[in-house]
C-alpha cells in the first residue's frame, strides 16, 4: 500500500493509495494547518476495542462498546492492554483523548497515517509509532501498516491502522495461558513484547525476498527477458520500502533504551537492547538483499550483452561461410563469350561444369566450418528466442 500526499479542502493533506505498491510518502500537513488537526472520515465506522486485563494470577478479555468503559481499568494495579482495531472517527477520538488524557499532538500522530517511526515522551505517557509488515497470504508481497503505542503507568493502548492483520496472536496466547513471564511484569514489558513481535515479523518477509532473489539469479543467468528486468525493479522498490520502515524503527527503539523515562524500568531496557539487536539484524539483511538486487541488474545487463554477442557471432559465422560462395556464384554469373577467346571462362562449356562448381562451393563451405570449429567459435553459441 503506497501513499501520496495531495492538497484537499481540509486542513490536513490526505494520503491516497497508489497502484504500484512500491513506496510510501509520509503524511504532512498543508501549510498553515492548525496543529493537532485529525484527518478522519466523518462517516467512518467505530473501531473494535478489545481489553485484555491481567495480573500474575489471572487474565480477562472483553470487548468495549466505547472508550469510556476502559476508564475503570487504567488506575488499577493490573496491566490493561486496550487494543483498538481501526482508526475510527472524530467522536471516538474525542472520547479517547478524555479517557487516556492524550496530548492533541499524540492523537494527530496516531490518526494521520503514515507517520515516521518515532518515540515521543509526554508528561504522563509515551507515544511509540512503529511499522508492522506481514507476508500476504498466497502472495510474494507483504502487507504494511502503522501501529501506534501509548504507554502509561499501568496500561498500554495500541491502535492498528488495519483491523484484519497483526502479528500479536502469540502474545495474546501467552497472556491467556500464563506462559512465560509476561504476566509477572508491567505495561512496559508488554510494550517491549509487542515491539519485538513487530521486529520479528520482518524476518518471514525477508525470507520470501531471499527466495525471490535466488530464483531471479537463475533466471538472469539462464534466460533473461524484459519481464526479468521488471521483476528486479519491483524487488528493489519493495526493499526500499522495507528499509524506510526499519531504519527509523531502530532509532526509535534506541530512544527508548537511552531516555530515562519512569514508565520504562531498567529491567525492560535490557530486553529492549535485544530488540535493538534484532532490528540491526533486519537492517543488515535488507541492505544485503538491496546489494544483491543491484548486482542482479549488472548481471542482467551482462547476460543481455553476452546474448547479443552470441547472436552477432552466429551471424558472423554464417556470413563468413557465404561470402566466398557468393564470390564464386558472382564470378560464374558474369556474361562470357567463349567463342571470342578461350580465356573467357572455358569451364562454362565443360560437360561437368555445374557439378564441379557445386563441389567447389561445398568444399569451401566445409573447410570454413571445420576452420571455425577448430578455433572454438561454435562453443556456447546456442541462441534461444524469448
């Protein structure tokens, strides 16, 4: 899903989808727009809000009809994960701002997608913007969306741009079954766990691109075509999108580790360092695949050049064989009068002149073919049509 920003009558530029599915332009306001303006569809349906409240001994899951129902869970000693599926409308966000005491600029960053991954520390909560990618079913492409985290003392609010995709299923199961240590920690550990799931979601996507690049390497060497070139360009554009997603995400996680916020404990910062290492690993893989795709372009041009050389060599061999034959035919095609002089092509009057001429030409052609074969001109000279 690619976006471009265009001017509209509203105060905020609205993103639109592009068909090439190759890159993302970040959202920006129109010049002079009021800070904190939310760009939402007025008739957008309300989002689905799921609350998971847990402590070390128990966990409950419930669907909330409106944001006000979450207010009773925010100041308890248990951890409350409010998962908002979909961006909703202005009325929803007015209620969310009141219940969670959200800064207006934080609401703008959450709603006006896509934003660059970042971390913003407000007085009573931390805003974390991240990009999530997942492999599309029955496709070699990937789905990407913005996921926003608002971390409080005892709660975590997550806002997903698309309600149908996420990689948080294993985390929900661990909370429900009490596996691991997640229910023994606070909301900051929950935020780390979800961020780690987002980073780990890049690896299956990159695995798909590794397989695609291997297939393209064989195709480029054996049988490069115009379609091969289009595949290379497509992979390079998609890898650029992945790079633009993971690069600022590394800086955001580093900010969480470096800044001394009371909402993140020293123990969780240790876990975040591991998440940071995974981000660096993803970046290395993306850069490696980008270099491989750039190398594929060079191999493609070299393969096309070699193919053209094989074609020219074949044509040269054929021309070299027929040039002396054309000379013989041209000489005997001239008009001679043997009655005037015996020097005027006496073989024209020979009884076996025509068979002898063919024998001479076949001998010359055979001799040239043997000569070219001895020189190795016929090796690897097979040419296939596209």
